[in-house]
């Protein structure tokens, strides 16, 4: 049932950004390991079991306990050179990487943020296993300041920190949670902005402006995964939901849209709870093991779950919630979906609920029997959870608590962004007792003379930067913005600096418009490496391929049909032709067409050009062929057909 369409684009939301951007440094923050991606090529691994430690305040952090309840043993993968004893927490951290610190100081200056006199390394409790030690090291470099954004005057900066990146979560295996240590310890800048209220478009512009500022320093890493934003979203002054791991602007647009819809949906659902006067003790007041009912079930889902000998089915009574678990106040937003995500987080497959039954092979007879056993009235609902008994026992308490929380509307929690732009539950919001001092590293004083000198390196503002690019390369504003925002800006600069015959406009448009349009056809631009692009433009510059061939070679590689530029040239029949071969081919064409040359003289060039292009299209630049033909033709005409002095 859809009661309300949600035009989320025009709704204003309150959003606070916390941006995490990897810095482009030679080595990690606390050791000399390199910051490269192992690309899955790991050469050793070890196992750890993490336990929560008390913070200075003596309380266990709520989020930490929640992770611990999941009882995961963790397996870490690594590769020599990309991680050492520091990442494995077997050796104290080394001194802070100076390059990384300088970069963050530079960002603090660019954002007019007040830099601290002395930098203290702190430990931030993290117990999901993404740090072997159980904490992430972070240091506050500055606080306050502002970012100038069109449409908003100034967006306040809360804090700017330098911190170490966490290990990379690997695809789940059966028995362990697995992480790659190659990413652990890579320096990150964390910039937290004051929350702003605006339309989705305005909010996205804030993220774009901050991203551009960081990139203009040329001290940050590029590419997918190198920037991750945590986005705190709230609607109607409600609870704040933290969405972690937004990696791209296009994803941010979708996350804002989905989360706005979801939060308004939760408010509608809470109104329904209120109308019905649902008390906390209505929820899960009766639970029953109904495994025996399903022993002979013909349902495939049930049979699959019962294959494992530890599996049970538990039914849970929800008094007064009839038709509320399946209630869909906004398209795609349902309590049932939220609960399914919640139990999946605990390693279970999902839930069945009374609003959707009979279904999935659960018969009307099964449903009637469960209603009878749980004493379900017409106002009530029930859930069925199936799976490993231990996991079900772990999830039951939190699940009941969770359903009770829906009475309050939006629940403050941490969710993760999916690549398709929706968000899924990941854990309760962490409490505040998360930081304590790192005792292995001395405080680092910030020298004021050094800061004064560093001011010269503060990156240009966006407008100044675009003007600079426009003037330097004589390209228009739109193309300047596109090439700078693309991942190809560095290699654009490199190609322009080495090529003699190609214009910056041509290079920039190939690297932006052409690659974008090929990507829209679902071709994979990650297959086209920087080295390949450089090779292609180098050949074009030397005239050994034609301008029209550039996109065709891109396409061939992005289509996965060729693994190298040479392969692509062969498959497209664009085999590279050297000057000697070119001369031979053109000489033959001229010889074969000597009659036309006799008749038309220099005007035969058009016809000859046509014949040459038939053979050489894509292999040699048309301009070059034309030049060669003209020279050769002039020589022939001078020698053979010019009036002779015989008479
Ligand atoms: Zn290391």
C-alpha cells in the first residue's frame, strides 16, 4: 500500500559531512610500508580474537559491545612491503609521517582553521576488527574555520584531523571476518563540517567543493575508494543517522534520496505505533520454538535452513502490530525490510512476518497453527526467524529492542552506503567514550615559522584554479572543469607537456567526453590504464595513428577485447606504420595513378588522398598523409610533366 509519494529532491535535509581522504604519500602514517593496494595478492595471514577494552571513563562503548556480541574471529591478510609488525600491533608506531602532517596543516590553512600548538596522537576505540590493535590512531590538527561554497556563504569547519586508514574488509568467507592489511595505516585527512540544511543539490555542491579543494593540492590519492564520506543525515530535526562509506558524488545523490525517503517513512510508521498505543511489553512477550512444525515442510527456504543440524525456527509475538510490519508508507520503505536487514547483520538470512504469510512455501495451515500456539489475536502480528540457534539467541534481545525503538521514529544509528545508493543498518551509533591518549608517541609541537612558510603552498580557490587552467592550456571553462574533476587531470598535464602536435583541447576532450560516453555504454574505464593512454597519445603525436583512432582504441580496450594498445591496433587492423612503409605505400599509389596525375596535375590530390585513406585509415594521421602526398606530387609534376626546354 503506497500512501504517499515522496518528492525527496525538493525536501530540505540537514546534513553534516565527515570526509576521509587518503593522502598521496610514499609511506604509511606510522611506518615505512608503502601505501599501494595489494589487489588481493596477499602472501601471509594471521588470526585474532578481539575483546572490548574499557575506555578511561570505565564504560564499555555501546557500539563496541554490539560488535563484540557478533563474536567474530578475524583473519588478517597481508603482503610483505605493504604491512609490517606495526600494522600487526606487535611493534610500537614509528614517528608520524611528516609529509602527511604537512599536507593536513596545508588543508587547515586553506580552510582558515585554527591550528593547535601541539599535536597529540589519540586512540579511538574501534572493535569491528578493522584495526588489529582495536583502536585507530588519530590526531586533531585544527578546529574551526570555514569552506566557501556557492549558494551558502560559509560552511563551518568543526575539526581537521590526521588519522590512519583502517584495514579493508574483504568479501565474507564462511568462518571468519576477513581484512586486508594493505590499507591499514595509510594517512587520511578527516574533515568534519558543521551540519547544513539545504536541498539535495545544494548539499552535493558542498561535497563537490570540498573534494575539489583537496584535489587541487595534488597531495591526495585519486580513484575509487581513496575518498570516503560519512554523511550525517536528519530530516525534520529528528535523530541523526550516520551513513558511512559514500565514495562518489553520484552515490551521494542516491543516498540522500533514499535516506530522506526512509526517514520520512520511519516517521509515518512511528505515527501508526502511537495511534495504536503500542507498549514496549507488547513486543516479543511470547516466543516459541516451532522447529518441529517445519520438519516436513515443502518450502525450499525452510528446507535449506534445516539442512544444518544447529538450525531452529523461533516465532515471536508482536501484540497490536497486525499489518504494520508490511505497511509501506513510502514506496520501498517497510518495517519488514528494516528488520530483515537487522537480522542479516547478525549473520541470519532474514525474517518471515505475518503480514506476508502464507507465502514462501509456508502454508495457511502452518500460519493457523502458529497463531494458535502464540495466542495471536486479529490485532497481533508475529515474526519467524530461522537459522543457527546461537545466532538467533544473540539477535533476539537486540531485535525486540529495535522494534520498540521504531515507536520513536528515526533511530540514531550507523548505516552503510551500498554501491547502488541505498543504505543498510550497520550498528547503533557509537557513544562518546571512544578516545584515549596514545602513550607510544610524544606530542608534536607545531612551529609557527614553519607554518608561515607553508602558507605559500596553500591550494588555489576553485575559481582561480579554473582560470589558471583555462589560460595555461587555452581551453574553455567547461572543459577545464571537466578535465580537473576527472581522474585524468594528472595524465592530461603529462601528455600536454610532452606532445608537440596535439592540442590540449583535443586531449582533454578525449579524456573526458569520449571516456564518459564509452562508460555510459557500460564499458569499463578501469581497464584503460594511464600507461596505455600515454602510449596512445604518444603514437598520435608521432603521426603513427590517426586522430579518429584514439576513441576506437579506447573502446577496444574498455570492451575487454584487447589487453594492450598493440593488441587493439592489431585487432582494429591499425598496425603501426613507420615512415619507410608509408613512403612505399604512397609511392605505389602514385605510380598506379600516374594517368590521373597527368590529366589533373596538382588537382589530383583529392582523388589520391581518397585512395590513400582507403588503405591507411586509422593507421596514419590524415594530415600527415596529405602532407606527404603533396610533397611527392610536387616532385613528380616538377620532374615529369613540367614543360621541357626541348624545342
Ligand atoms: Zn608497516
